[in-house]
C-alpha cells in the first residue's frame, strides 16, 4: 500500500492546504503546516476538509458508472463511456480507474478523520471559543466518526474486505492486510453509534452531519449487514431490530420531514406552471416556459428553486455544491448523464440557445423494467421523474406551415405549426395493448415519439430507442455555475440520504422480521406522498393516454395504497423474476421495486442489488446489455496499484499472495 500511504501522508499537507485554504484564505492566511492542526482553527479546518471526499461521488462519470450501470433500472444510451461497468466485459478489471479513484478518495477521507480524532481528543484549551468545551469537541469528533463510518461503508459495499486503518498515517507503511468483512461492519457500526451519541440533532452550518444522519446510516448499515443470506457479513439476529429502531429514531424525531409533493425534492427542473404550463398560442412565436433569451447568457432556471431543493427538510445528508465560481470545484455533474439526444431529430430544439435541456451525454436510458413498474395513472412520481415534453427554442429553417387543408382555424393558414416556445416533441408512454396508429400520430402538429405504435401495415413497433428515450430529470440543473450551454459544473447538492429512503429502510426491516402490517404502514406513508393529492392538477398524460378524465383532481391514494397481496401473490404489477416463489422472497423484490419507484436513478441501485444478493438474477433478467455478468461481479476488483505496492513482512507480495489479496474471479 506504499503508494496509497504516500498519497495519504506525503501529500497530506498539500491536500489539507488545498481543501482548507479555501476556508482560510477568507481570513488572509496563506501558508499552512502540520502545526496549524494543533490550533483550534486548524482543527476546525481539518474537520471541514474531512467532508471534501463526500463530493467525489457526484463530480464525474463515476457517479452513474459505479452505482447505476450494470443494474436492472437502466441500460446503455447511445453515447456511452465505461460501458464495461454495465456489460461486465473484460474491461472491468483491477486497472479500472474509477475503482482506484474510489479507493484513494475514501482512504483520503479516512486519514483526515483519523488525524482529526486523534488531535481533537488531545486538544485542551478551555479559553478556546471553538473547542474549549467538551461538548464542542464531542460535536466535531462526532462528525469525524460519522464520516469515517460512511467512508468505510462505501468501501465495504463495493470491495468487501479492505484494509482497516484507524490511526493517522505519518510515515511510509505498506503492510496493509485486508480485514474481514464482519470486522469492518463492526467498526462502521461503532463509529456511527459514537457519532449518534455525540452529534446534535440540528446543525446551523449547511452540510454538516447531525444525529439524524448518523442514525439513518446506522439503520442502513444494520439492514445491509442483516440482509446477507449466503454471504458472511457478520450478520446477527438482531440486525433488523436495530435497523428498524434507528430508522424510526430519524422518522419520529421531527427534525426531518417528508416533502408534501415529490417534485419539491427536484425543484428547479420543471417548466413554469408544470404540469400544465402556459405556452405560446398556436402559430405565434413566443418563448419557452422557462427563462429564455435565445443566447444562453442567462440561466434558464431559478437559483432560488435549486436552493429550495438543496434546503429541503427531507434531505438528511448531502454533498454541498456552490454557484460561487471560487468554491465550485468540479461541481455536481450528474445532470449530464441521464439525458437523451434532444438536439438532433427534433426540429426547433437546439442545445446552444439556452441551458434548460442540459448537456445530453446519453450515457443511460431507462430499462423496460423501470418504465413498466410505475402505476402511471395513480403514481405522480413517474411524470415528476421523467421528461416527456420538449419546447421549441429556435426557429428552424423551412419550418412547416399550416395549409388550408390542415389548419385548425382559417386564421392559422401560413402560420408555423410549431412556433418558437411551442411544444416541439412529446414522448408518449403507452403499452403494446394501446399503440398509437399512424392516423393518431398524424393528428399532432409536433413530433410524437410513442413507446409503441403501428406502422402502415399495422405491425407493432417500438418508438423509443437508445437515442430517443425518457430522460430522468431529477438531476437537471438549468442554472449551473455559469449559464453557458457548455457549462458542466452543477450547483445542485448531491443527496446521500433523505427521509424517503429512511421510511423504506424501516419498511424493509419490519418485513424481514415478518411484521408486514408495520412494513406496509411505512410503504404507504411514502405512497401517500406519491399519489396525486386532492386538488392537484395531473400530468396531461393522465387524460391523453392513461385513461383519466381532464377535470379529475381527486386523490389517487386509494388506488395506490399497497396491500400484502402485492407480495403474497405473484402480482402482475411487480414483475417478479420466475425464481421468486415464496412470500419472503417476493417481499424483498417488492421492496426493491418500491426503492425504484421512490429512488430511481439516485445512485443507490448497484449497492441495493448486491446487498439483497439479487444482482445476478435481476440484472440478467432486466438489463439486456449485461451479457458478461457473472456471480463474482458482486464485488469490485481491488485496484492493481494497491496490490502491487502492498508488502507482507516487509517484502513485495508474490503472485500467489497477490491472487489471494484480489477478489475472486479477477486476475
């Protein structure tokens, strides 16, 4: 581990100087040494710097590649990088850069936590306004225990056993054996319990850990450890009791609250007036229903809306990103990866006129499993998660004009069928039983991409492909650090924990205990929010294609309420794999379905499937691209650099020792 220890120690001053200088330059301090961490301000800076690795998950393509590639929810788009993490081909190996990045990033964070824990414990200055009291020191140590537990939790879920380093590194050390998985879980639980006992319920500074964050991850850690059936994670009979207990601590303490409307979580991604925006009159050029000047010199969205989402009381812990160019860093870039190509094949929609529709990197498309899972008529989350409508933001050459034969009104003859600001394309979610005919498609003056349609010979065809599909819009960022259409640095925070997931953790824990009544209580609390509320306008698809009435503003919660029939029988809505035949197993898959409905694309899925030991069965069934998936892919390969630089008894490992150090199935 020599190279990693050198990165963790020899570069430590540089890392800390870079991370902390950002805070310290505001006080006009320009030089730092390790002595700085013997002062109260230095220790405050050290704690802040320990949060920096939290952002790595969202800063580049590792976001989707390590968490939503190679699962059941998404397949490849048509412009993909790192596809080996989705197809599981030979490119997934010990030289994979993202895995090396995850390893070093988390150990950088761990080493900062170790150093801070040691130095704060030894600090004693009653005159300090920052760390003079035991309560102040405990608060900061609680944050470091939380972060160290989080970093090890991220590592153990991806790699299994990893080196367990609980003291700071101040010199070259290379003899790091991998600790057994059960031992790592014991450390994670110990750290998070320390954090839970030390942290305050609330924290004025944005982004800092709280007791609720520690309890959420305690619940998730116990659920993860206790979910193991064939694997040895050190699981105990009381794990589900503990998972339920800590989840309910978060749910009941009142600090965090479910948003009343699911779309509040993603505030800033919707057009003005969503879901029924006011658009330009037919035939008259206007502007799209968002901030627009046609030159990408103003943000298409409102920073206040993004900030409202960032400040949601449902969010328990999130990586912090900023619209301040001096603090932005790499920014949150997840907004680029789930988008289809809207800037080709849709006349009147271009990327360079504004930044509303985002940079269409086209890395992932939703799988049929995902599209078919939602009760679209009653579950508002579907149309609040996926973009179905695009608006013209330019005047294309030779745009079609109404004629006397097709104008809906004589006054429109000679006027554009699709004017600037008008609907340019509509994506229609339907089923093989309800395809659009050629005549139906011809009725629309704008482009219609129907998931299923009939051609002239009445042959059933699919209108979605890996270039044109429903874009997940949860991460969209029409503000970004600058309004330039090429800007990649997003300002939306990266959510690592929110209360909606906490409810699902509690539900799964109770269900695994056999208490389906309590499990359904928590599921239905989430479904209550998911349903359309009384008086809430429904998405136009509701009456255009899903069988609803135009003026129906009644609650859909009665239709969406879950019952035990969903997992005590082979309910068609749940699309259970053929191998799933018992109530107990169906319940696990039911909860995975609920997690997709609530958390689709939120960078949890690979770890969810590994946790539940369902990665192989579900991914091979629902992801047509994952042709190379094998059982050993439930763990990632240990980075080759780590293996090559690790020693045993002061000597480099031989080939047999290297093979033993690596996870099974990888050379």
